[in-house]
C-alpha cells in the first residue's frame, strides 16, 4: 500500500556482495526464497511504498543481478535505468556499480551522486533481507519524520546473537553505539538486541559521516554501522525501532539461514491463507509460494507444493501429493497426486492420481483425467474423459468425448508438431493411435487397437488394424523347432571340445 510523506524517501539497496558464506558462484541476492530471487522479493516490497527512487548498488556479478532484479520488480517504481546511471528524483529504479567491494559504507557512498539534490529521508537496506515488509520500512520513515533524528535503525531481539553486533542504548533509550561481539564487554554480550540491517537517514549528516569513516583494521573495509558512532559523537539523535515481527527480519548469509527464511516465508504464507478461510491439512508438509491466491473453502492436502501465480477457486481440493505451477483450479475441482504446470482446470473437473498436465492444457468444467495420463497443449471440453495411461498432445477434444485407456495422439513427425481434432461425443477405443494431423468427427467411433491416419467422418466407425489369423498347432511346432536347435547346438559344442587327457602312471 502506498504511503504519503511530506518528503518521499529515496531507497538504497545494498546488493554488491558475493556472500562468501553461501559457498556459491551465484551472487547472494540471486538465491531464491519463495521461488524468486531474494533481492527481487525485497525490491517489490520497497517499491510498494512508492519512494522517489530506488538505487541498487551492485558489484559482484553486476549484470546478472541487474537483469534479475530489474526484470523481477513491479509496483510503484519502474525499471529501466542502465547500470551506473540514474534519472534524478522520480527517476524510478536505477543501478550503480561498486567497482571494489570495500564494505557497506563504501557501497552507500557509491550512490552519493545519484542522491544529489535529494532532501528527503534516505532509506538504506541490506539486500539479504528477503522477508522485510513495507510496514517495517514505513515505520522507520514515520519515526524519522516525527523525531527529527539523524538516523533511525531497525533492530530485532534474537535468542542467540552470538557473533552479531549489539545495540547499546543510553539512559534515554536512544542508540549510543553498535558494538561488535569481539569488542563487547560481558554485560554488552548479554544484550539480545541487534542491528537488523535497515536504516533511515537524514542525507546531509549521513554522507558527512560516511566520508569520515575509517577503514577496519582487519579487512580495510568501510562499514555503515560506524556512521552511528560518528553521528552520536556529533551530538545527533540516533533512534532504534524494534521490529514487531522478528520473522520478517531474518538475514540470509548462509545456506542454513536461507532455509530458515524459506521456512519462515512458508509459515507466514500458510497462516495468511488459513486466516482467509483455506484449510491446510498439514502445514508441516505443505509449501505454497506467496504469490498463490486461494479462495475460502479451498482444501490443500499434505505433501502438496503450489508455486508461482497459481489460483485456487472456492471449494476446490488440491492434494495430497500434488504439484501445481502457475495453474488455476476451478470451483469444486479436485487434483490428487499429480504434476500440473501452466494449465487451467475447470470447475468440478477431476485430475489424477498420477497425471501430468504440461503447459497450455485447459480442462473445461466436469472433465475427468485419469491416472497416469499425460496432456500437453490441449483443450479438453466440458464433460470429456481422458482415461488412464493415455497421452493427449496438441489436441482439441470435444464435449463428452470418451478417450479409452492407452490412447496416443501421435503429434510429432520428427520435425513438426501437428494437431488432432476430436468432435463432440466421439468415442476413442483403448490403445488407439491417432496420427496427426487427423480429425475424428462428431459422434464417431474409433475401434480399440486402431491406428488412424485418415479422417473419421461424423457418426462413422474407424477401424485400422490387421485381420486376425489363428494358426493351429503353431505353439507346439515352435517348441519342437527350438528343442531341435538346442540339441544341435549341444552336439556341436561336444564335437569341438578336445578329448580329456588321462593322467600318466
């Protein structure tokens, strides 16, 4: 939801690092959480605030990060600026390159030119906060607006801060400094409040302090957290806002933390769906991505995965053991233990178990798809039945058609795909092959076991199979022939074997 502030914020997202603890050749912000790059998920939340602009600082794999984050952002901020360029206030989404990754403070300085002339708040967010919501950032900005502080930090209470920097507050509750674990006293090590990695700054004091930050002794890097100490020494007000939803403030720096963020997002998504009237039988074994929409009275069974922009309409049942990707399931429809991608399932249709619907498959209302059936790029009209062990590809199936078990629409000739058309009310017998391009007319029958290469007119019976011939005594003659061949082979081996030598006395 868009917010209204007297001076709209500019947002700087720090996405230049490799993330060495991830042990990956891929930039950290590109690792997916909930099916999307974590950086893209964060940008969408920030864009919903409709800031004056968003500046993403990139470095490691800059082009890949720009491509993924630029393409994956929607909302109030548009994408389009080239790497290293921007467009002034209201310029949308832009990217600047931190040529050398010399710390978070150095990364913010890389965005200084882009922020020239901006007099509103500057929000700085670490790019590894995939679950950070717009509400948390809006609260930072609200506190900054009301307090006149030079900086407002988002903090979070954690059970085990271990090596993380602690937030030390003064007697008025303001932030006095951020102390690293290695430098902390025993009392400070007992503090459980840490820096979450999101800030709101007044631009003048921010960049003045950044230019005075000293490089660290161990790595020679310039850290943004050192700005806090400098601002406090300058007599500036620095405040900390404790996050009300700690699960939204999970930072991802390792594979274990990536899994924790994934689990938290899955839990938040299922809680939202259940609050909206969806029954999730076993949340522990159910994965639903955040972009999925589900209406009241939907039931999701155990061991079910629903990804992308899938839509579940009222009263449908999905699972157990179903996988849906970018698929719409109609009212009262049922999907059991099947894999379905980029398809539409109509009202009161049934699929499965063990069916596979590949992209561009549409099932109209009351269609039945049986077990071990595969469909692809096909339209199955109202009331039709596709029985078990069938393959229907590139096919238009009419209303109330019956497709017998083992039917194959042979759509590929080795170079091109061809389409099959089956008219309303047709009956296709078991183990039939329909060699596309071919048409079966309305009300026509195709005899079981037929291979159809020419059109079957409406109301006709298509039969295409060899005439049966029975050969009496064939089995016994075959047995005798095989036995004779076996004896002949044994005799040859015996004749070719050298005689055994008797031992000399």
